[in-house]
C-alpha cells in the first residue's frame, strides 16, 4: 500500500481488520476515483414578457402602467395575493422555487405552480415573503446540480442563510463526492473559501486536496472536456505536462494562465504534503506551485523537526483555535460498512505514530511506539500531546447531512503505547457509509517562530 494510504493494521488477538475496497495510495495523486451524481431541480433565470394579459387564471402585472385599468388590475392582483389560493401557493414553495425567473431590477417574475402560471412584479414577491420561502425550500433541495446556482442566486437576493447552507454542503461533499460538473461550476471565490476552511471534509490526506484542486483548475481552463471522473486525473496530468515546455522556467501558477488561481492554491497546507516523500516528488514534478512556496515550507518543517528532536517538544498544551483552524492537518476516511478497522494517516508526524481504531462503535486513538511496526521514526518521550478534532458524518444520496457527531477541539496526552477512547457512538445514530474527518496539530503553537506565511509577492 502506498505511503499515504490509510494503512489497515491488525491488532494482536483481535479479529482481522476489514479494509474497505479502494485504491492503494490514499495520498497518491494517481489513485483511481469514482464520483456520484444526484438528480434535482434547477433554479433558473428567465425574461418575462412585459405585455399585460390575462389567461387561464394567470396574472400579469405591468410595472410602468398608470391607467385606471392598471389600477383596477393592481387591486385585483392584491386581492389574488390574499386569497386561500395564495396561501396554498406559499405552502407549496417546493414547486415555486423550480421556476422562479427573475430578469432585471424592475422586471416581472413568472412563477409556475399548482398547474398554473403566475406572473408577479418583484416588489410584490419581496413584500409577500415568497423569496424567503423559496430560500427555505432551496436549503432543503441542495444537491450537486443545484448548489452553485443556489449560491449565486442567494447572493443576488440577500438570502444569507441559503449561502451558508450551500457552503456547508460543499464543505461536506467537495472531497467525499467529487463530481466533474461540480468542478466546472465552482468559481474561484467559492473554491478559495472551501480550501481555506478547517471544516473541509477531507478524504485521505492534504495531498488529495491538491489533486482535487489540480483537476478543478484543468476544468476551469478546459470547460469543454466531457470525460468521466475516472479519466479526469490522467487527462489533467497530460494537459499540464504538455505545457511545461512553455513555462520558460516558471511554474504554472506564475504564468498568465495560472495567476487567477494563485489565491486558491495559497490555502493548501503544503506542510502536510511535503511530509511524505512520494507526494513531495509529485508536487515538484508537476511544477504548478511556485518553488518559493515550497522552499518556505521546507524550512519551516525542518526547524519544527529540530524542535521536536532536540528541544523536548511534547506537543500542544492548550487549545489555540486560530492555530488549529489555519494550520491543522486535515485527513479523513470512509467506512463502507460496520466492522472493525484500524489505520494510520502516514507522513512525517514528528515522531507521533497515531493509530486510529473503529470497533464496537468506539473510536480509539493509540500512540504507537513499540507494539506496531512503523515506517518512520517514533518518539520515545514518556508523554506526548496532540491537539485534535474528530468529526463523523453520514449523507443521503443528494449529499445532505443526515447524521453527524464531533468531539470539538481537544488536547490528548498519551504515554508510550497508550490508547484512549475519543468517541462512543450511539448505535441508533450510526448510518453507513460513515465518513470520519480529523484535524491534528502535533507541535505546540506557542513555540512556533515562523508565521507560516508564503511570500506575498506571488499572489495577484
């Protein structure tokens, strides 16, 4: 199994660990991938005719009319808005949101619902609260096909709660349910928010975030590409590789084509990519990330390693939320069914070999020093501490969160080969597949002398 995989182990005297089927290298950018799709209704814009007419019970209002007939028509519209049918319309907002068409500041708004066509002026829609009702329905119907359109519409019409819900959905699903069309639709601004968040539900390790960004950038540059998710990484690597000769000694993000994406890639936590040899080789060979960025991180990690080896570094002693939010290691795993699992997220973790076990509805952390073989060096200090947060989640077919648990940020101190239960799960709430995501800090923040900042002159 590759060096960045969630490595499955077997505990002495314990039943054979079950490893979910899947790729061998969790952190490798070459892993085959699958993606899901979910059907759903769209949220679109449509220009409405400004001519006044009445037919089949539908109502049309001309905003610029000043005749008596128009005044009567306006009275009639207000009467209709207060009828039981209007109340029924409000109660069926899940139909309204499908065909809410807005065009311009003073345009009419066409609504198709209850088998009829309704045309209202924007002022009336806002006054009667239907936009807010549509917002509530949008929050209930977010899926891979609607999330980007909803986010844009919510920003246009001041539906902040919808924007927040869309971002939450994307944080949960960007990595867990990767999708070609979603990658095409995600804007630079939205992707920047997702990659910068400690709440991003990462599957495997930070190298997989880099790989997802690489595929997303390719689709932004070549939106006409129509292959499958399984083909996407290969096509991405081929496309960027062919352009290396045109870089003239620059990395891709330093070129005119690449500069718009700098602000997104800056949010990668490179220290957790270069901590693994295979990943470090890939990111160097790709020549996407400026060499100055990598040099800065190499220096930072070297000094951190010296502190851990020579300065009696025992790990974080108190919660520093800002440090955890901005610099913690992000990693995750999918458990396809109930059973017994044991794994580690590999890489250089400053001598702390952390084993994670799921068994009998318990999640256990163990500091391994002597009992299990380890590919890297381990610390033999009597006690070591880590700061962590553990989150569990299950999703329905549309990516909606249906079950979640979190430990919140905590400090855990372990002696050599000691293990500790960090979460006890209620069997009534367990729904598989179960997604596990963790944030870790192995080095105490108060001893950091670096600012963990990349050179400012490389960003637009």
